[in-house]
């Protein structure tokens, strides 16, 4: 994501060659400075990659928690609607069926995503 906005990678800086002029800079100083810049770039890339992985993990966890919350709300609705009447109505059956479909299709979709992710 951020790599599209970064102009240089560490290897670009390492391989950069400057023209030598009679009144040019001291090559040793330039090389040392560029080595420091390369080191910083490597750290930036490592930090960015780690943060991207963490972000993806957290987004996955958020999606799972949202689904769990929906399931809990549905369970509460079903439990509260059947608690007082003692009878199971068509609405209750439809809610339970909907919950089962979400659980089954969610697991199937997650398994497919895991299979696709495992093949990469």
C-alpha cells in the first residue's frame, strides 16, 4: 500500500552512482550517509509490512466479532420471543433457519477463503 508512494527502495540507494568532479564531495562521507539512509529505509519497510499484516489480522477479527454479535442478537430475539409464549412460531423457525444458514455458509466461505489463502 505505502510502497506505491515511496520513491526509492534500499537497493536503489545502494546502487546509485554519482559523477566525480574535481571539487566533489568526499566519497567516504557520501557512502556512509547513504548507508545510514539505506538502513532507515529497511527499517521503514519492515515496520510498514508488519503494520499491514497486523491491520489485516485485526480486520479479520473485527469481521468475526461482528458476525458473533449478529448471532448473539438473533439468539436473544429468538429466546425472548419463545420465552413468554411457550410456543414456537413460524417466525421463530425462520429466524433459527436464517441463523443456521449464516453459520453454515459462513463456515463454508471461511473454509474456501482459507483454501485460497493456503494455495498462495
